[in-house]
C-alpha cells in the first residue's frame, strides 16, 4: 500500500451488522403487545425486517421480531412518526394487536390492528 493512502479499518466504517444476541419471539396473529422501541435490521436471506422491544399485556418485558412485509412497513411508519432517538425508542408506547387478513388475491398476511 502506498504511503500516501491511509486505510480505514472495516470496523470503523459502521457497515458491519451486529448479530442479534437476545432471544426474540416471532410476532403471530392473536398477539397483543406494547411497543417501546423499534429497530430495522437487514438480512442477506430475508431483506429488511423489524425487531421490537416492549411488553406483553401482563407487563412482562418481551423482545419480538417480524419478517412480514406489511408489519415491517408499519414499523418503519411508526419510527418515522413516533421515533424519538437514533436507537429507535418511541416518544410514546404503542399498544398493538397482530391480526391475520386475507388479500384479494387469496394470500394471508399479518398486520397491526
């Protein structure tokens, strides 16, 4: 390498993906939760997906995830509207229920209600 070019270590670029260390529960139809924090993650295999930190209705702290395109899109919208910091904390907790709906094409999808 030339003396004039200074190489930047890959760890300093901020592009490395952190591996999820905590156990997360997949969101399913019939679940209700209080969302306190949302983060968007990228996967080579699945694309963008959403992770949620919050509580179940019994007040137990829970960590959830979804790869549903509709729920992921809704999570991005919630972050835009209620996100209060770079970590994805929400300005207000959001009470949400997950429901399954059938599209006009006959496919089932998950959405917040």
